[in-house]
């Protein structure tokens, strides 16, 4: 006899119903996760940057500390700083002006000898020391040694043609009874021109010895006037002794 077929289970399986009293763990977990995220964010905002030292702000200043303002320079210091370069510049300009205006070192003047038989006589010995040191812009020149006896010279600061005095000379060949004379401050002078050299040589012809004063053109009357004053003061006048008229 055939066997009985197995009996079907007609009972409906029980469906698990969530307990109403039990808390919803998924909701709680989500809430907890949100709170944790907010806490982490808050913590990140307040955690100091690892590259920034503790106790300082990112710009390097201490918290709640204001950088002190730099005190202004005193007015006296500013005035000194401005005036010092100006004073140095003025000093340099003044020094340069003094150098340019200062006396120029002249070379000693070389004079050739001329016949002067009375150069060592008393007249020249009295005249030479009394001669002036300058004639306006002409000042006494140093002569190359050995210098001719009873000779003096004057030059301008930059050198050039000199005023030359020679004492104790012979009577000039050109001086005769017909020669024109010029009186300057009590002294009778006879002029001999040298147009090639652009000079005039004046001979004092009324003293114990003949005195020659050579002046370059453009020297003015001062040298002749000053030497005339010295001759008048040192040497007495003598009668003229001109040469004979030429045939």
C-alpha cells in the first residue's frame, strides 16, 4: 500500500516585528556620526597650525600685541643730515677756488749778461734794495743763478714777459744831444723801442750811472712811475752827458 504523502506544514511562519520599545539604533548612529563630525570640525578650527609656533599669530606677531610705532627722527638730526653734505660740497668748491686763485709757481727767470761796469758801484748798491716788491700785477721774480749783477725782474702770476731793471750800464749808443727825453716823477728818461720783441727800454740818463728799465707792451705806466720814485728817493740828479750827434 502506498505510503502516505508527507503532511504539509500549514502554519504561517512568524514574522519578526520590531520591538516598539527598542530604540532605533540606526537613527542614533546617524546622530552620533553628525555630532562627531561637528566636534571634529570644531576641533580642527581651534587646533594650532603645526607650522605656526604656539603663542603666535600667523603673521608672526604675538597675540593681542600691537607692533610699536617707530619714533620720528629729531628735527635737529634731520637738519644735520641735510646740512652736512651741503657743507662738504661748499668746502670742496671753496678749496678749488682757493687753489685756482692762489699764486702760480713760476719757473726762475733766466737773464743774459750785458756790459755793466758800474754794477758794483755805490749807486746800484743803494738802488737795488729799495726797489718795490711788485708793480701792480707784476711781482718780483726769482732769477736763475748766476744772475747778472745789479739786476731785478718782475713777472705776472702766470709768467710771461718780464719787467727787467739793470743798473750800472754804459751810456746807450742811441742817446745823443738830439734825443727826445721824457720826465717821469723827477727822472729824465730816454726810450729805445724794440718792435720785434714788443718792448720798450727806458734809460734814466740824469743819475750817477745809467739805469735801464725794459717793459713789455701792455704793462701800463706803473713800473716806470714806481722805479722813478725809487730813483728820486735814492740817487741825486746829475747833469746830462749825451753823446755826439751822428754824422
